[in-house]
C-alpha cells in the first residue's frame, strides 16, 4: 500500500508501475476487508478494485451486491488507505459511485462497445474531475476505444487511462481473451498521452498464465497492471480460476523482471522486436493447430480409403492463398514457399 498515492499526477506522468488489485466481485464485507488487508501488506498495490455491478455473459447468475458494496469499499479505503476503483456501466452506477466516495471509475469492455452507453456515462460525469479508465472494447477496434476517450474528453474529463484486457474470439485455446498486443501498441502510438495498464486476469482467465503474461506486458512497456485478487479464490462467486490470493500476487510481482524502467528509455526497435516475437509465437501455435486438423483428415482418408494427396484440391488451395496473400501485400513467391512447406509437413503427418 502506498500512502497518499496521487492518481491524477500518475495519469499525467506514469513514471512507475501502477498496480490495481482486488476482487472481481465484492461479495461480502468480510471478503472485501480480508482481501484488502492482505493487499495492504504489499507495498506496490496502489488501488483497490471491486466489482459492484457485474456484467455477466449469461443471465440468472450472481450479478454483484450493488450499492451496499460501495460502503464496504469505503470502509476498506478508510482502514487501509487505498484509493478505490469500480466499474460503471450506467449513469445510475456513476451517481452511486460518486455518492459513496469511490475515487476512480472504469468503463468495462462490454460497455465500451456501445457509444450510447459511453456517451451517457460521459454526460453524467460532465464537469467532474474524476479519473476514469476505459477498458478495450471486446472487439479489436482501436477507433471505438479512441472514441470512448474522446467522448469523455468532450465532457471535460482530463484524467484518463486505458486498460488492456484482451479480445474475445470464437476459438480461444490458450487465453480467455486473446491479448493482440498490437492493439494497445497502436492506441499508444495514436494517443501517447494516455497511460495503459494491463488486466492480465481477464486476458489469461486462469492463474497459470498470469506470470508469463505479466512479464510480456512489462517487456512491452505497460504502465501498470490490473490483477484480480481474493482472500479465497476457489470460493469466489465470479472468475474464481483467475483470481490470486494477496500472497500469490506478492510473489507474482516479486518475480517480475523489470527490463524496461521507463518506456522512453526503450527504443522503438526493441518494442517492435518484442511484438515480432509474440506474433511468431502465435504463428507457431496456429501451425500446430493446423497439423492437428490435418491428422484428423488423415485418419478420415484412411477410413474412407481416399488417397492422401489430392492434387486438384491442393492446387486450388495454393492458388487461393497466393491471391489472398498478394491482396495483403505479400509476394506470390513468399506465399507459395510458406504454404508448400506447411503442406509438406501436413502430408507427412497424414502418412
Ligand atoms: C471485470 O473487471 O471484472 C470485468 C467485468 O472486466 P471486463 O469488462 O474486462 O470483462
Ligand atoms: Mn472479473
């Protein structure tokens, strides 16, 4: 815990890492205070988060404790000296959060996709000096993310931050929300004045991936983290697989290797190289995935007594890929070489 942490000054000049932590959902007074007490022993945690109204994917499940939880947040703030932060999705949420002394707001990924909702929140905050963070929308649309900042700025808000929480996709094998690091990098290019913190909890969806993902974010010069924590994660009412105990959070933070002290010390070249490493990882896992499908096709062909190499089909696939590649600005030769190599491996898997 840091005494008198000045979030407005940090948003203007994010010189050191901001760490926001606390439960996905505020569940009870006891759960919040016990979690906050654990977090208060970690010197790097500056802000206590707590979800009061939960945007759930499916209906008829726990949707947050509502207004009463805001008083528990106030209690945690008074006892342990944290700044408090919660998610708002409607003007009513904003009014209640202000009434109960919440220090910082964030607009969630599901709300940012809707410009009407963002505008309503902005209108409700007009003339207020509240610090507001905006999560990325669930689709990788940088302009929509930018638009949310612009709406808040037009309403006079001056202390804004971004939260990168990853992007939904139909087929996520590794991450709950694919990080697509190029998106926050693009936001940073367009709006270098807006600090970006990384919500590794919602990117990963499980505890096992948190450490590596936090390191990756740090290597890409993140300005801080949002990490969900809970005094008893397995019993959490929401997001139980991704929450850490305060002790585990401490250990994760201790293990981070700070390679980049400050984004301005890092050359663009190094940041681009990190980005390339991440894309290469994605290419490798996609190729592995493709080979798994190939093997299934191989089994099917065996059962049906079909020859492994269907020359006509392969010619057509290769032509399609070359055309698509050329439209994307690649050379026909490069696309041909890459896909012939992939096809060779695929055939040998099927044999
Ligand atoms: C959350 O932070 O608990 C949350 C609901 O996040 P997101 O908006 O990223 O889904
Ligand atoms: Mn959550």
